[in-house]
């Protein structure tokens, strides 16, 4: 029997980026807020200080900052006619754990989606006609547009202090920035990062080929910065341990560096760590959430009542909690009916590896978001007529370091061990560079999340089951873009080049990205979305999913965090200015 | 951190409920509350690595250790550039890994059923690394003794050792414990981890692996070098525990 605790105004499930932002906004307004976090408390000084944060084995290979699969995992299959099996060790994606969530170990690549991404289906139909899209592609327009979100992107970028160069200031194209980006109301809060040698070689070659390269928008800051909450961030030192690691230098934007110290000042806010939420409880009508049941590490169950429940867990764990709480209709791939678990999507990442004969790149000098980029082939920035696919991505020199257990490039004909391998590794390490395509992944009828019929977690709840494979559209896109990247790579005059477009089937055994999207899509129609344009559940109006990537209707050719942060502020504003004045559905279905 | 200091450092969820728990269950609530007004700070909130000390094998038998030393020294052979896997301490690294949380997969999801899936679904074996090493090392010696007139792997010539490893890699030898290629891939991966991980874990002795390729290790600040293009980085590597020449002898 769960022990009942005193009620709070707001209960937040998960204290990562969205939980911290919502927690801050709600606590600032004077509400009584409690956050429940599955993992431990983490702060920079004690959890990942620069004295020992640079430990590749511990963090990249033993997953010290991630959810341990023993705690929970997913089952996976490519197709619905296969039996899903548990992911016993993470590889393809790396869900975070503890205070800060995946915001602790992200790389800091901070992109806005394109204005056309927000009206994707309408835009493609208008430009290419009704029959251009594959039949089973279930992409849909977002219920918000770029112009509405711009101010919230700006807010999140200022919270983080993002380093970059604007390419479009209020409609005026700016030299040195991304000429394809949506309009920006303001410059980036801090100037672009300095760049490693490999990135500059890429930029020179990209210009030669006719592109306009620009610096990656970076949450690894080019200079010290004080954010609007008074948090002080330091300057990135290019230590090369960023993505998959915590930053010991206060230089990477994270909940720890940007929000938590300010949030913890509020006496009306508290966080309970090592507390895993089992479900959201509903009243007899099923239309109102009354409380949240969670369990501590001794196995004791607690019931935390609250007026407003904010589901701020990592993407597919939001979907899992909606299903365990029986909020919304589960998606049925047979009929295409139902919404929870629908439109799961991912990211189509591919690359070109090059080796130089005589250039010393010092590839270990890098940041999670250093690099020079080209955006000509993202979204619908190029004409797709006759190409046989839709979508795209950015490409560039994104190498985030060269930690040697994982990154030891050798020429293609080298053995994997022995004296030949040893010589080639010593000769090549400093002269090799990885270039990347970061491609979109659209949604399909047969890619979805549901509950596994066989495998259970430690609380005897069914694991989340992922059914996903890359479709021809994405593989063709990857082939086309990876070859355009190879055109630039060849202009760099390498002595060796390896072109590797993404190939099917999708595998969970190779790291690609932790950009898992969809499953609780936001939309204008309750038959094709789980939450409305304010990230509010259509079914239970005091439950919000404020911006986790599970609300994306499909995934675009950019990293998700900037949009996640913007939607968190967007939802916070809707709650403050609309919901609290008149609790109930903010959009009539 | 010891178990006792951990339980002492745990704070009660709420005073009243904690008293209830202690009374009823005889233990504390294992959830922690951090109330606003104070920014929490906890020493050792995570589990930093425990430096590997020289000493006897923690998991391997003497025979197993001899075989592993021989294998790692063929995977990464000593040559003019310096010592190989054995000299770098790769066997010590693997021994300590198998004796720790990696060895028994204690952080992994190990619930049955264990079914054979597609390659894209990832490994599904119920056999944890320490068991795999034990049975496969025994099976490897069994194979070598049957094939090479009673000689164990460690007693073979380096050419014969390379021949056996190469056949394992290609899947041409099926060991009596059912493994072969899988075992080869495991030990290759763990050897590379040992050669290139921070020396705190017992391998990469004297930062041999890092010096071989020119990786400066756990350096923290390259700001003065970010725009020094096409120049070899001049400083020697450092590890989490610094570098030998920083330490005072004795």
C-alpha cells in the first residue's frame, strides 16, 4: 500500500532540461513544486569534476552517467512480425539518468528546426503535389509554427548562452552564418567557437565546392557568460570529453550550469531523487490526474498528490508512463488507430572518413559542438524533384574528440590487430578526420512504441517495445547526402576516403544518436496526436508533456535539444498565462 | 565508498515517514529529498574508479593469466615502438575488469528468456564475461593441446599463436564451450580497452598506448593550442592520477 504524502501544486516527473525549466517557471510563480527523479543528485563539483571527468572507459564504455539497463531498458525489433528482444547494453542511443538527465552528457549541438519543418506535410504537398510522399509516411504539420516559437528558441538559447553566428537576422541574410536558417530576432548570445584544424580544412573545401560553411551553434561556450538567471558559465577548453560526459568546467550548457542553482533557491521547490515513478493516477472519470505513485530504492511505494502533473522524462519513458497510466488511446499499427506510441522516429546519421598523408590534425582537441557545417541539403532547402526522397540534413566536420578506445582510424585494408595494425594506428591517429551527415527521419505507419508482452522491468511492468527500421526514403536521402559530403571531402585532397551512407536494417548495436522522437506527438487533431499545441494531454487536461522529444510528430535534420528547450518555455508560458487562470483543456477537441 | 558510510550519508525522505519506516522495517528510506533554499552538495555522489594496485590476480588462475598475457601480446605485439599488450598490463586490466562489475554484468538487463535474435537486436547471451573467459580460455588450451602435440597456447611459437588467433577471428575454430569468434571479439575489445583506457585501471602502463598514437590523455585545457594548425602537440600525456614524474618516489 502506497503511503500518501501531502499534496503539491505541481508534480514534475524527471528533472532534466524540461523538468528544470518548468520547475523554475512554476516555482518562480509561487507554486509548491516537487520533482521526482529516478536517478541520483548530480552536480559539477562532485559528480564530474575536471580532475576525473575525462575517463573514456567509465563513461563511454561502462555508461556511468546513463540509465543502467538493469534499471530499465527497451525491447527492440525491426518489423512487427519479429519477436522483440531486450537491449541488454546500450549502444545506438544513450538515455540519461539522474538530475540533469541527458542534458548532462549531450554534446551541445543546438539547432533550430526550419520554418518549413513545422508545416512539413502542407509544404511538401504545395511544392511537389499530393502524390509525392510514400503512402505509409505519416508525417504531419506541427500545431505551432516557427514564428510563434521564435521568441522561445531565443529564450532557451539565452538561458544556455549558445555560441554561434546568426545567418538570418530579422530576414536579413548575414555573412558567416547559416543562410538557410529561419529568421532570428537576435544574434547568438556568445560569438562562435574557435575551430579545430580539421573543421577549417572542411570549411575551405566547402567554399571551393560552392557552399557557405558556418560554425556549429554550440552549447560549449566560446567565452564566459552570465545567463538571465544569473548563472555563470565558463569558457570551453576543447578537452575533447563532451558528448557522453559531464563537463567539469561549467562550460557546457546543462540544467546544472544554467538552471539548477537558481531553481534550488526557491523554498517552495524540492526534488526527491532515487524515486522512480510507476504511474500517474486518475480519478473515477479518467479525465483528471490526482497523484503520482513512485517507489524509492528500498522498494517502498509513495503516493504524491498534485494539481498539475508535468511529464518531463526522456522521450520514450514519457510514452511508457502514458501507457502505464492508461492516458490516451494506445496506437494500433494494424488499424492505424490510436495515438500513444504512434510516429516514433529517429535520426539518419552517416559519414565520410578521410585520412591525410601529411596534415597533423590533433583530433583530440575538440568540443561536443565545435565544427564547421553546411546546410544546403537540409529539409527542403534543395529541390527534391526527381530525387525519389524527401528530407535532408546538415553535414560537416563534427568530430567531437578522438578518445582512443573508440576512435582509432586506420586505412581500410588494415588488420584489426597485430604489428600491421599497431603501425597503422600510430601512423594514422593524428591525421584522420570524421565528417558527418545528420539526416532527418520521418514517421511511418509501421514505426511505433508499445508495451512488450514478455519482458518486464524490476517493478514487473512491461518494458517499452520499439518497432523501427529505416525506410527507403531515409536510405535514399542518406545515400544522396553522404555523396554530396564526399564531394566536399574529395576537395580536401585526402590520401584516403571512405564513404559510408546509412544502410538498413537499423541496428541497436552501433551508436548513432540519442535523438529518439515521437510517441506522444503534439498536433491539432486528437485522432493523430496525444497532446495539443500547448503540450497538454487531450484526454487528461492536468497532464502536460512540456516539450520532451516525444512530442515531435517526426524528426527533422537537426539535433532536437533547441526545440525541446523552446517548447518547454512555450508550455510554461501557456500554463502561466492560460491554464492557471482557467484550469481545463486549452484547446477544444 | 563503504556500505556503512553510504547508509550514514543517506538522508531521510521526511522525518515522520522515515521514523515510520525505521520502526516498521528497521531501515531508512532510500530516497533523498533536496529542499529548495540550499544548493545540495554531496561528497562522492558518484563512484570514482578505484586505482588498480599491483598484486596477485584477482580473477584469473595462473594458467589463465599466462594464456591471456600471451594473447594480448599477439593482439598488440611488442616492437620497436615499445612494449605490447603484456607490457602495457592488458591482462591485469582484464583481470580487474572481470573481478568487478563488468565481469558479472551486474548493471545490465539479464532477465530471461534469452532468445537468439537478429544481429541488429544485439547480444542476447546469458553468459556473463567472467564465465565466458573461464570456459573459453580452458577450451582454447584444450584445442591447442589437441592440435599442437600437447602444448598450451602460451607455449606455442608466436607464428602458431597468430595462426590460432586468426582462425578464431575468422570463425574457423569452434571451441568446445561453443564460442570462438565471439570470444576472440571480446578479448580483442577488452585488450584495446586495456591498452587505451586511463592507466588507473591497470592497463596502458606508463601511458604506452597513448604515447604510441600521440593522445595527451586527460588534459583539461587546449585553449592555447586550438588554432595551432598542422603542428604536433608537444606535451606528454597525463592520466587521472597525473604522471609518474609528478610523484615523489617513496
